[in-house]
């Protein structure tokens, strides 16, 4: 398959809100996904214009199942530079797409699933799932919100329908599916109450052939910043580090202490007597001061990552005990701070892309990031050969 690729899976619980777009754009960036699978989007139609609210330019091919009123709905979006996709089956419960790698020509079958939570549709879903027919020689990845738990320990409280668990596991065994374990989390859904009910109802399964072809497939949870479901990244690949440069960042103007910092640096005394030299010295001092300041405030990606990590920690604690008032308030404050950081990041990438004919509110962070990355790649050296004739493609060995 492609040298590096990830799948982002998430029950978004509605996608018609600008805050959801911003949070989803952040998760797409965080996961570096080439395929996006969403469930319960509660939208009856998608087009390329709407996708630009949260998808970067390369995530531009898609197919969907419309919602029924405010219920259900599935969406799969993919990077056409990495995969060619062909929809082969779909109904109210699922959409299956045959993906062909444009790098290797290999095929995978991806099935995005949403299981209703109420009967009779819930029983119809399980009957459909049990009767799926997949050939043994297919690399199959099936994921989504099944709305079923497998075992009693997939809930943080006693209870659950044992017959449902038995029927769900019987279907999994009949299809010879292998579960991809979720790293570091026990549950994927919360009812968002003060003393929440937590359950594992989002799953990722593969065929046996997939396990042989891609033995290092992992399911990694991300911080739940919106929706009541945990976003999950199915990882098959690595990321490449990028170089850092200093420049004046427009998003600094959004920082509440920025004007005070500039004022304090500017008002410092200089020893020059000539007016022009005085102005020049002040600008040089200001540049030096902002350069020092940038080391602590310009790394938005790290700040956003840290916020997501702490929110994820709170979510993990909530699985074992009820959060205190201080912890609950702390998570709320962090989510609000994350919204502010994402807004700054949007300004950051708009400046990098230097696109002037698009209004500020029209496009998302990843669109501008994709434009900026094109400029970066034009100077990228893919391989160096040493004196012994050995080729080096790794960033650090180069």
C-alpha cells in the first residue's frame, strides 16, 4: 500500500455546526489521515463545497449514505493522490469501498458501519452483519459505530444485554473477523453525565488476510473534544519531520499579552543619538525579543497536542471514577482554550499559504496547510547517497 497512511474513524454526532468543522479539521490534521470515515453525520447530502469546511484539498473524493431525518448517515472521504476508490456496496447500515493504492496497485476493502441503537432497525442491522459475504482472499477493514458491546467489561457499570453480546460475537466469529485492540482506552462512548455511563461500542475489525499483510495495524484513541464518541486513528505508517524557521506570525496579534510585550521592548532605552539609527536599533531589539518569545508561544502544534493529551487524560480518569468539580471545570476550560488555539492555527496557515483572494472565514486550516506544504516540498531532498554508494532516505540520516 501507500508508504504511510492512516484512517480516521469517528461518530461525529452531527456535522452542521462550525465548531464541529473546526474540531474535525483538527482531528484530521492530528491523525494525518488519507481516509476519513464518519458516522451519524445527520446530513442528507454532501458536495465538494461543503467538504472544504473541514477537509484539506487532497481529501477530495467521497461517497456517503444520507441520514434519515436527524438519524444516521455515513461519509467516507479519501485522498485521491494515494487511493482510487470504487463503491461496491451500500445501504442504510454501511458503505463498502474498494481502494486501490496508486503506489503499489494493491487492493483493500474498507467498510464504514453505523448500527442503529433502537429496534427494529437494531435487529435488522445485526441480521445484515451476520449475513455479510466477504471472500477469504480480501484485505478487509471494517470499522465504525456498531452500537453493540462484546463483553460485560465493555461497560463501566453492571448490566447490558447478554443476548445482544452473544449475537454480536457470534456474527464476528462467523465472519472470522479479528479485532484491532484500542490502545490505552477501555471505552469509546459516554452519555456525558456527571457520573457518566461509559461503553465500548466503536470497533475496528480486519480479515485474517489483512493481519498477515499489515501485522502492525494499530487503533489509537484521540481526545474527545466534541461529540460523545472517541475519535480513533487506524495507523499504518509514519510521519516525516519538517524544518522550522522564524518569522513574524500574524496569530501573535491574537495573544492577550502581545501588545504589552512589544510595548516593553520598544520603550527600552538605546544609546544611539541619530533618529534613524535609534529606530533601527529599536526594530532590531524588537525582532530579537520576539524571536525569543516565539520559542514559547509559536509552537501551536505542540500546544494543541498538549491540550488534546490532557483532555484525553481526563477522559481516561472518568472511566475509573467520577470527575471532581475542579477536574470537570478544568476539562471544560481546556476545551475552550483548545478552540482558541485552533483559531490561531487557522491564521497561522493562512499566512503560510499567502492566498489573498479567499476571505478569512471560508476555508479551514488544512486547506491552507496543504498549499504551504507544496512550497515546502519543492525544496525537499528525498534521498542522499554517501561515499560508499549507500542511499539514505530517512530524515535524520540525511
